[in-house]
């Protein structure tokens, strides 16, 4: 799927603000939240996410083609794989 097609797909899910983002290898996002629901459609590479406030937090890794949703105000922490990661974000 091309970037343009992926952005169109994410818009079709009801997200109004849509953009493509690329992280370099081994990028890290410490625990944080967003004010609204966000989605990530992975175009290339992989990311690992955990929700530290869950009753039993676990790390889960997602790769190309995966959709990862994060609820509004849900604390999450993210590690990018050694190859980096490109994804379309919908907010």
C-alpha cells in the first residue's frame, strides 16, 4: 500500500487529522497520553507498545500492515525496532 493509499484508508476509519511519520532505529517514547483516540497503521518496520497502567502490562510488537489503536488518555510507552518504523497516524 502506498503512503497516499494508507492515508486514505486511515481517513476512511473516521480520523480527520492524518499524517505519515517515520522514526529512526531504536527510537523511544516514554510513557505519555493523547487527548483523543489515535491510530497507527504501520507501513514498514515495527514498534513495540505497552500500557503501563493496565492491570497486567505486557509488551506487544506490531509490524507492517498492523493497526494499533490507543484510547484517549490511555498511558502508553513505545519502542521502535532496529530498522526504524514508518506509519500513518490518525487523530
